[in-house]
C-alpha cells in the first residue's frame, strides 16, 4: 500500500519500525535519513527504482478517479499491466519534457546557446537533452524539484 491515508490502508507493510507498519510513501525518507546512515545499508539502492516507479503511477492515479486512470491505461477493455503503464507514462513525460524544453529554447532565443552550454575538454557544448535543459532551467529559477516524478507546470515557463 502506497500511503496510510487511503481507505484501503490495512496497517500492513513489508517495512515495520518498532512494530509499526510504514507505508511505501515514507520509505525514501526513512532509508535516506542521514541519522540512519548505518541502518540497512545499500537496501535503498536496491529498491529506489521500484519506489520511484510506484510513486509515478500513484501520482497519476491520484490526479483523477480510478475510472479515469483505467480509461487511460486500458486497451480493448483490459487493464494494462505494470510495465505497460510505466512505458506509457514514460512516453508522456518525454513528450511533455520536450515541449517544455522547446518553450525554453524559444524563450531564450539567440541567447540559448550561451546560457545552456558547458565546457568539456576545452570545447563548448550546447545542451541538447531535454532533461538537462530542464534541470538547468529549474536551478537558475530556484525551482526545487525533488525527483523526476515532480514536474514543472508549463505556466512556470512564461515569457518574462
């Protein structure tokens, strides 16, 4: 169960601390807490990929109703499986990131290649990967993005 706020929470989890079931939503905080540096070392490294995937699916699920979720993730009246849902969400994220990166390029115009470049082996390279462009833009604008599941609203890339 992703979180303990749902009516489906049955106080059951694979992770228990002092007898208390911990919902998956809190696992990243627990496993990466600096005070717990010696608690279950390397375990987070092994589960963080799955945790991120669950987070992405759950965020999408909570954006609407269960019926809306399954309408988006069904084919021929059959619910898509876990991997197919992740693939579809990945394609949607890439499409949105591309659209946002294109808006950033348009916003900066002729200045883009100067602002979004880096030096490597003495040569100047202009950033071309959408994710790199977005990361730099977020950083420059002081927009905190915890992880890739967090998305910037396209309104935040306005014509300032």
